[in-house]
C-alpha cells in the first residue's frame, strides 16, 4: 500500500481518536485526503508583536510570553477560562468559552509560548478568545530556563522566523467540535507538516508531460508541498495555478468525455421535415413578431434535431424573453415528424399556466394539449394515459406526474424541462428513458447562469441564450428604500391600486429563522389589511397545503385579490400581467439572482412596473453594493455574474439540485474563469486528438479520471 492510501490514524500526531474526528468532521480518512485538504489562507508568522503595541483593531497578532495564572469565571453555560498572559512590556487575557479542560491540561504557567489570534476588548482589557498556542522555539525555552526571563520581541522574532519558513504559515478551516478537542488550525498544520516529512519519495505525476510543458506547470509534487508550506510567494502562486488548472481540467475532461460517449452511443431521432404544423403556426397564427434572438435559437434547435444526434440543449433567457414560444415551435417540429412532445414544469400552477398559454397560441389549430398532474385522477386520468399511448395527445404538459412508470407515449420525440434546476438528475432520467430512441432534450431556465458556472454545471449541454425582450416591454423601474420610508411606499401602492393594478409583497423565508420569518409575514399581512381596508389582500407561504396555495394564487391571477403577501413561493408562479408593483421586504436577505427573479414577476404587461427593495438602514458596504446593482441593471446575466463574484458558486440557488457531481477543493468559479476556459480548451484538445483513448501519453489522464469519478452512473448522458 502506498502512503497516500494509508489510514490517517497511523500518521504521527493523529491516533484513533483524532482519526475519528477528522473522518466525521472533514471526511479525511487517509493521508491522501489530508494532502488534498488545502489551506484557505496564509498568515505571516515571522513577526512578534509587543503586548504594549497591540490594539483591538488589528486583524491578528503573534506574541511571545508566558501564562502567569489561570482564572475560572462564571458558572454553567456562562463559564469561561481566563489565562493572564504577559511579556516584558505588558499583559493581556487569553479566554476560552469552550475546550476549558483541554486548555488547563495542555498549558502550564511560567513556560514560554507563542500565541496567535485576533485581539478584542472586554471590560476595558485587551483579550484574545480561543487563541492558537504552541511552545516557543527551543532556544527561547532554553534561555527562559537559564535566565528566568523571556527574550525581547526582536530576539523572539528571529527565533520564530527560523521556525516558520519565510513566515508564510497555512491556516486550515476546522469545526467547533474539532477546536473543542484541540484540533484547531495550528494542529492541522502540524499534521500536514508530519505528513510531508513522511512522504519521502516525490509524489507521482497526474498530468502528461506535454500538458505540463504547454502551460508551464510545476510538478505535482512541488505543487502539493508548496500549497501547504510555500517556500516563497512566487512558488505559492505557481502551486495554486497548477492545482486549480488540474482540478478544472479533470472536471471538463469528464464532462467532454461523457458528451462524446453519449453522441457515439445515442443517435437522435432525425427530424427531416418542417411541415404544416410549424409553417401553419408561423405564417398564420404567430401572435407577434419573433425577436432576432428567438429566431437564432430556433435555428440552433432545428439544426440539432435534424443532425442525427440527440439534442441536449440548455435554453437560457430572462423572465418574459419568450422561451415558452420557442419551446412550442420546437414541439411543432416534433409533431411535423410524427412525434409527441412533453413539457415538464416544477409546480402545478406553472404547468397550468403553460397549458393555458399553449392552448391560446394553438386555438385555431388541430393540436391537442393536455395537462397531467398529481390532482388529475379517475376516468380523466385514464383517458389521458390512453390517448397519450395511442398518439391522440400531441403535447403533454405536467409536473413530476409525467415521469411515473404508467405514463407511456406513442412516440416521444422532444422533452422540454422548464426551470430544470428544480428537478433532480434521476427524475429527468426517467422522462428521458420513455422512448427506445432517446428524445431530444431542451432544458429551459429563467435563472441567468454565469458563463463559468454554465460551463461546469451544464458543460455537457449546448447553450442557447435569448438575450432580447419582446418589443413593447417597458424596463422595470427599481428603487431601494429603507423601512422608515413606509409612507412613500404606501403612496406608490395607492396610486397603482387606484389605476386598477395589482401588487406583490414578498417576505424572506429562511429555514434557520423560520419562526421569525413567519411572524414577519403574518405581521406584514395584518398591517397591509389595516392600511388598505378597501382592497382584498391574500397571503401565500410554503406552510400552506398545495391546494390552498394554488387557490390563493389563482384568485390573484383572476383579479379577485388586489395585494398578494407572500414568501418566495411566487418566484416561479402565475403570470399576472396586471401586477405592476413588486415590494421585497428585507431585501438584504436575498441573493441578487433571486431578487432579479422576483422582480420578473412584474413588468409583464404594457404598463410601467416598479420593484421596491426595502431594507433596514444599517447595511454593510457589500449589501449596499448589491442593492445598487439591482437599481442600476435589469440585465439578468450581468446580475448573475455579479452575484457569483459576491457570493460564490456554492451559495447560488439551484446549484445543489443541478446534478453537480464534484466538489471543487481549490478552484473558484467566480475568480478562476480564465483558468477554467484554458482547462476546457485543453480537455477538448485531448478529446479531439485522442478520441479512441489509445495514445499512451494520455494513459495517466484516463487513470486519474477513473480515480476521481465518484459514480459509475453516466449522469452526463441524461442531465
């Protein structure tokens, strides 16, 4: 067994207890896992501060001194341990609220220690809570024993600089449970140091020599050693670039390899004809002129469906950009070639909306559109299933109900998946497998996806973008107001209600603070009823039964209620062109993409519409920046890019449901777009130059890719 596969408990400084903690908290079970647990930052540990020079505004400080005494304060949960720590120039307090027994057992009075942490102030005294502490270097300890005194800060700094290479020390993320057990960042750093000493031989290379030369990459061994303990800032940069490139390269290589294999394995139904259904609709029933973006996308879809390859295309477009019309015209091509089409939506009310829209578009044509949801039962359901199987139904629209095993098609040629991030990969697979020959797949989303995220989350799909709104749409006017401006907000509402328009008011609903949020919504609902007694007010939230929720939303769509107080359940919901105002309470608690989605609920008619972002006055600079981005821009793609930069890919809504079968350990899609592009280009070159995977120079690639794969399921073929 090689050392990287060795159980972590056998590494110096670990043992069974720590091994269990590392496995449960960080998923680290082998030496190789620890090697791939990268620092999140590096701190300069070469400088020693004098206690008399520090203040609470410093980000972190490093001190050299000794503990004079310990003091236990408080009882029960409020109990804390204070160590009075001093150097030649003064004293501060070291404080523990947790891990008190560990601290008392581990640290002694009148012994020289190096202390590292962030200074703060409590009761007028400077303190460091939960500091990192380790024994001072050996020469300081010797001097302290022989003279009974401590070195000066300058002398201690020289000794510490010799201990910490170039002063750049790794900092590792750890959990509270680990810190309680003494397994903090400094302890992890010691383990990684022991690990690198134990790995005597150079680590085997994971990229072919020609790729290293092409991109001037350092070796894998150099990169791994310098990512933990960089010998210089230049070597740290080279190590980071090498490891980011490799991580993104293998993600892209896997995606492109799956795409190639799918194209070789699955032949698509060839749609040769553009016939009476498509032409009749286009020339005689098209309700308005297509935008140039819609025409371009329809051409791209048409070329896919006649190519003989199975189409797997992602259609991105802002709310109101005309994706449904594109989906319909794609379905008409399927009908012209003797096939059926199916549209799957995430909610019943959205499915109903699609059916109403399609039937309105096709009102003068002999095309049957039916709805299948969980509430369709009895003889009506039996009739739909029968007519679907015999081909009498041309377009089926439904929710998850369409993927049930007893839902069978006569000949399914096109699957359209709306708001696809709300479906799991396995759910989409069931629909995809309802034909002997896989149907063409069109995935639609109104959530603009940044380029780097799309390249990774949906890298196996071809991407089409509708980047124009239909003519006649007025841009939504967005304003940021503080909750102290309630009278101005009510003036706007009164004016629009007087004109006969309708209003959304949205409150956040976050699981961790659900009770507080529900209270906010209920209080807001009662306040609005009192402020606007002459108007009907309804409320919708996720705790309601689906039938109750749909009923309230339908009442709003039918103009029976004038103001809808809701949580974000209306983000994807009914189309109400008469609604002209969207008020978002506590807007600081939403991401930019979600704010943009909510804003898209209005602006669907010819009237001027408004979005009011309501926040408290005390906001961070980042939050003020986010609000300003919303005020300044209505471009969903620009907003999505900004959201990615501000929040990172892990926090963007939808990414966890999107089928992302990998974890990025060092690369960041928000910051490493150029590296991602380079990695994808390199991966594409490998696929193009070695399609049969027979080039011996690439053996290391395919071996490494197999090691990295988490599953044998080819999700790339169905996502």
